[in-house]
C-alpha cells in the first residue's frame, strides 16, 4: 500500500437524492485532482428520481431519465448500486444488500423520506404512493385502465394538490376527490389560496377539508366520523417518514427519526457523520427546516464544504438557509408561486396562471444545470436557481 492510498480519506454518501447527489458531486469535483479523498455514492437505483415530477409519471407522462453514473462522470466519484441495510458507527462501516460492507472515514447520510404508509391502517395494502418512479408508474397503469370512476387523493398538502390537479387534467373521465385535514393552499396569501381553489374547481376536483382518513379499504376510504367514500384508486400523500437506520445505528434522532445536526450539519452524537436533506433535522433561527429540494441541495453542498474544511484542519462554518418561494403546479399550464419569508411565511408577492407554470418548470429543471456547473466550477455550488436565501459559501481553502 503506497502512502497516497494509506492517507486517502474514504467518504461514503448514502442516497442519491437532490441532497446526496449535490454532496457527492461538490465534494468529488473539488478533490478529483488531489487524490487524497475518495467519494463513493450508494443508491438503490441507477437512475435519479425526479421527485418533483412524480405526479407527472403517475399520469403516464414521459420524463427524462437521468443516469447517476453519467451525472457523476468527470468528478471521480464512484457509484455503488444497492440498498443500505445497516450502518455501524463504531466500526465505521455500511452494509449494502446484506452481503457487501463498505468502510468510511466520513459518512454523509442522505437516505431521504418516503410517504408514511404505516400511521393509517390499510394504506400500505391498498393505496398508491409517489415514492418512486415504479410506484408512480403503477398508479399510471391503474388510472389508464379505469375508463371512469373515482380517485381519492389522501392528503391536502402541496403534493396532494399537484397530484389531484394532474390526474384531473389528464383523466377528465375520472372524478378526483382531494381529502385532508386542512384547506388546500392553507398558509398561503389569500390571493394565492384563491387561485389554488379556482384551479382545482376548474379541473373538477372535489375537495373535502377538515376530514381525517381513519382507514384505507380495498374499495375506498373510511373517515374518522364513520362515513366512507368509495374509490377505484387511492393515492396517499399525507405525511412522510424516514428510514429507521439512523436510530438503529445509535445516531441521535428527533421524534420523527431524523438525524439531529449541529450548525455545520454534523450529527450531534457522531461528528464523523453529516446528515442532509429530508433525513436531517436542521435547526435554523426560525425552527427546524422542512424537507424540500429547495433546501436539500444546499445542505448537500454545505456538508461537502464542511468535510473539506475539517480535512484542512479548520472549523466548518454554520449552515444558514432561508426559504424563498413555494411553487405549485395545477396541471401543465397553470400554477401558483407563493414567495415567502425565510421561515416560509407568505409574502404578498404571488405569481399565478401560465407565468407560474413556466416558473415552476424552470425550478423543477434547475438541478441539472446546477450539477453541471458544480462539475466544471465547484464554487458555483453556492448559487441556487431554486431561489433559496442561502449565505454564499466561500471556498474551503
């Protein structure tokens, strides 16, 4: 073993979502010529999942397929396809598919979140989710075969709103029912909420707010008040959960299982582990960040730069982020963009209609030119086309 190999630091990045991929590309691109650090990205799929477009996949629309190896090409990062089944923080190892063990010096934990299919009985057995292209494609096949009937979307948050609108627009022969505890667009400026309401009404979506689903049945849903709504298909978008691997590994987690981090995105219990994206409980001055692509990519880049600063014998800088907007699609040619304060409280500035739809499309497509710039000019990783108010990151040098 030569001295270069002996001194090389092994960095494992778990999860190739928006945050994990940003971390891997930024870190590898900045160190590819040094040879003293090796980055390995682990993910169960060869292709990147555009979660922002899964409601389109669920209605049979074709979207671009992003090969992870191609996205990493030129950075020097390695890719391992497989499911992470265990993390051993004492041995500093990660088990993949139960039969392969990878060692790390530094771990970037970005395993993300999925729909919560366990809190309500019957969801796991009878409902569709938008957790992956495969699950979304299953729903698309079901909708295409129906020819008529009712589709219930459980969850009136923004994912539910976008999915209900997309289904109603692409399948006018179906009756779409949107159920949730809160009104669609709750928390938005009244003008933005009014446009959400008008858009759903225009598409014929029936909204039932202030209700709670107590059980999902093979042929519908049962509500907490004892009533039932028949359905030929149920899409579940209410709530998320994270992998239990972090808690099982002994990392300090919050009540939702997310890794609790310090100001530099390091685990408060294991400083050689960084947590990014939906898997992390990142506290800012306004509270704990909620998981979105808008905030996920900056956490990935900041974790990469923190790792480099620590490797150079310097203290990492604190992560600072403020939200800027909430773009919501209402089909392909309509939408709402609610501009926000850093803590997501709505501002008076709102875009609606086709302009909002074009804005949303620009935001959705923004990661790819950003990743490309990271590979060519890693310092550009500090600029966010998603519009997040993010303190510009200086070089780790």
